[in-house]
């Protein structure tokens, strides 16, 4: 076994290898959210996704797909998101409270 193979097979070996690894091979811990963080980011992501999809469909159905479509869609998406985010921030908690009142647990 040569020195490079020894370093690869020995997890306690020095991290300074004579063979530099490309930046793409750097292994990082996966990005994870706590439940509280996931709860905070849920509504903005839903508003962003729904406003984007709805504005795409509405822009395409009203104007058709043409050279100016991407700019028109992005403008409509921005307007849709400005309306969707505050609406979702107000409506989602109210819907959750209402559902909690009529939801029964098993057992």
C-alpha cells in the first residue's frame, strides 16, 4: 500500500493530502431546518410558488407565449407575490385555527 492509499483508508490520517481535491468534492453537512424555522419559511414559500405558477398561467392565457412573455410574467409574478404574501400570512393561521377546532385525534 502506498502513502496515498494509506491516507485514504485511515480515517485518522492527516487531512492535508499531497493530492488536492477539487472544490466540488468538498462534503458538507446537509442544510437542515428546525421545526420552528420550517414553520416560519412555509408560508412565504407557498406564496412564492403559488403566485409564480398562477401568474405564469394567467399571463400565458391572457397574452400568449411570445418574445415579451418572460418580462410580462416576471412583472405579474412580482405583483402577485406582493398580494399573496400578506394574504397568506393572515389567512393561513386563521385556517389552521379553524381546522384545529374541527379536527379530532385518533384514540
